[in-house]
């Protein structure tokens, strides 16, 4: 794992990747800090991060697109398979390297509240609480990006899907509010989600039966709930989206609450997607 | 050293390797020979743990590649068909990474990296980008990578494909040299190459092992059907009469030529071809039939290879037909 970590770090800092990523992040947070803290003279650094997290939509996919896709394309994944290291440690090594690349600009960002506090009243606990939340939010998105990169050997495709997924996640709550909150509307939306999930499972695992079964079970379950007690479905979708949205959880921190369940949620997302990435790499051996 | 037992690999409906079993001893150069698509790369990928098997197992020095992958992989160095190189790095950086991943540290790591670079003669390009190196040098970096960690077995998948003739000779020399200190298994679809370097040949066709022996034995045992052509000053009947008195002859064909000559072709399964020609000479002399010309064409490994790899699909079809008949019954 250490070998992979060192190797990845070297390649990130030898190429432009780490610098471009860092520059984008610093630039965006910098603009935010200028707007909120300097121009508007707001002392809460949290708002800057709340504005800054939109940058993840672009920079996370750019950072993670090549991580596994490129290995596949150059056939260097064969080397990793033939080395006496487990797939888990390969994925962990790569992921930790990405976290380091992410932490470097974040360390610089974490100086800002200290600097601002010299010139005015800054409530540091909420500032650092939300910087920490900003870190785990990014960590969760990077894990998602690693997984998407493991699905394909085309970097561009990995980046495109990554941007789409993160953007969808960013706007999911707003989107869900557009859908009729009536029970029937929710049922239809749930069916659409079930079909989409089925297609994703079909694409990722290649197992048609499994995809059909999961899709069918979900659709029937939604229909049964609709028949038994339709009121349960009313307004369900925005609720689900709020629960699932990574960004929505972050706004809780921005509002000054250090939400442990949120941290726990982010960490489970990390574990979940890293686990899927390992499975996706292992699957290539079992095709 | 390596035991492959009843290895089978299916890609969907396609069977790439079927029930392959063989055993590899320490200290030889093994050649894996077979036409394209015979299942060579698949077998090598399974042996090195890059691919799972549908059934069967592979033991490396007693370690199952699927159950104890770390122990098994430590004993092997593998160069896949396309050398797995990070093109943006220099050979030193690349080899240092591979060495670390193989568990080498500190002085030993440095020492081994210098060692394998000397062995593969890439010291003078050690700090250039791999992406800027020629194909021959890339192949060497790939081999250097396989040598790190001092593995007992080195597995090379078509190491000479795509190289120019001089590079091919250099890589062959390198393989021969490695054969002195390691067990080397390498695959190729070029017969002369395998013949030149290996002391054991495995021939694979359609996912099955069709022959496994040293080159001389393969030539001697598998295709002793040497071909003889005679030109005699006599009619076909007379020649037939003479030949009837001799054994070890088959596939006799006659060709009447102008001026009362007859050209006769046949195969002989006699273990000593010169003994056969001597007998032919005396037989014709005793019968007063003038023997004008006699040519002996010895079977080469090329013929063995062609025969083995070409007959396999026919047998397969037969087997499948039989299966169908059984099912119908």
C-alpha cells in the first residue's frame, strides 16, 4: 500500500494534476473569501466553504478520472495484478494519495480563518468544524470518483460521468422538489429511479437477472406501499434526496452544527465506494 | 516448481483453455508455443494471478495462486504481452516502485534496481522517460521489472513481438542468459525462436496441451514420417513389387514420367531414415531395377508444429460430434 501511495503521489506532483487541482480549489475558495469575508465583511468563514463546494463538481472528476481508468488503458493494471499486493491495498494506496493531494490546498485554506481572526471577530470552532466537514465531503466525493474511474478505461468518460453524478447530487434536492409531491407522482418517480438503478446494476455487474430482480422488487415494493398507505409516499422524494445528498448534509455544518451523523454518513460513503472499487477491479479478473 | 492442474477458462461461451495440465521443473527454459489465439496469454495470465480460472488450480512451489496469492506471486516475475510501463516515468523510478511493491527496501532496493538494469543493459537510459524509449528498450525495462525481487520463475509473454531483427536477437540472448540462473517460461508463435532458445517446448492449440518435450524428442517421436522420393527406370508395377518387400512404408503414390521413368513418393516411419534408404538401395539393386534418384526429406519441428496445431480442431470437431450423438441417444 505504501509503495502504491508513494508512487501515486510522485506522479501527481510530477505532473500538473495536483497543482491544477490545488489552484482551482484555492482560487474558488479565494474568490469566496473575497466576496463574503472581505467585500461583505461577514465574519463567518463557513459561508465561503458553502459557496466553494460547488467547485467539487468540476475538480473532483478531473482529479479522479485517471486514477484507475488510465491503468486499464495503458494495461499497467496487469502489473498491479501480478505484484504481491492485494487489490484492497492498491485501491487504498491510490485513495490515500488522492486525499493527500486534496489536503495540501486545504491546509492552506485552513489558515484563512486564523488570518481573518487577526482583523476581526471570527468564531473559530464553527469555521474549523466546517473545514473538517468540507474535508470529509471532498473525501466522500473522491471515493465516488475513484469508483467511477474503475468502471471504464476511458478517462474522458470517467470525468463526464463523474461531473454528471456530482452535479446531480448537488442539485438533487432542488430537482426532487420539482416532482409532484403527491403520492402518485412519487410512485412514478420511484419507478423511474428503480429502472435507472436496474440499468446501472446491469451495466456494472453485467448480470441481467440480478438487475431485473432488484428492479422488480423495488417497483413492487413501491407499488405495495402506495396501495396500503398512499400518504406515506407524499413528499417522500425530497426527504430521501435530502438524506442522500452529500451537499445537503454539509449545509448543516455551515449553519453551525457539528453533526456527527453527517460525518458518519460521509465515512460510510467512502467505505462503500472504495469497497465497490475493489470489487470492480476484482471483477476484471473474473470476467 | 509449477504445477498446472486441469486448468479451464471460459470467456462467456468461448473456451479459451480446456483442461490444461502440466508441470514445470526448476532450471530450464520453457517455450510456450502455439498459433495466435491458442490460449497462451490466457494460461500465463492465470498462472501469474492476473486472471481467474473457471476451474482447475495452479501451484507455485506448493502455493496455490488463488489461495495464497502473495506467497505465490513473490516467486514469479511476469512480463505481460504489452509491457505494463508508466510512460511518464524513468526506468529508475518505475523499477523503484515495482521493487517497493515487491517488498524491497532501502539499500537492497537500490542494489537490486542497479543489478537488474545492468542485467538488461538499460543503465544508459536509466533517467530518460520510458515513453521516449524505443520498443526494444521498453521491452527490456519490462523484463527488468520481472527480474526484481529475485523470483525463481520468470514468465514472459511474447517478449519479441514487434521488435526489429537486431532487438529480437538481443532479447533472445537475454532470455538465454536468464535461463542460466532462473526458470524461464516464455511464449511465442514463432517456432524457430522457441527452437533456438528452449530446452523444453509446450505446444498449445485450441486451449489444449498437444505436446510437451525437448525439441529433439519432438522431432524424433512425434513426426518420424520422413518423406522419400524415388525416380526409377521401371514401370509402377515393378516398383510396387520391390517396395512390397519392405516394411515401414506408407502413402505410396506413383507418377509415370516420359521415357519409362517412374517417380514414387512415400512416407516412412522407420526410426532411422538412413537405414531405410540403405534397404531401398539394396532392394532395387537386387531386383535389377535402376534407381536413378533418391531424396530424403526429414521432418522438421515446423512439420510437427503444423501437424499438431492443425489436427487439433479436427479432433475437437469429432469430439463435439460424438457429444452431440451421445446427447441425441
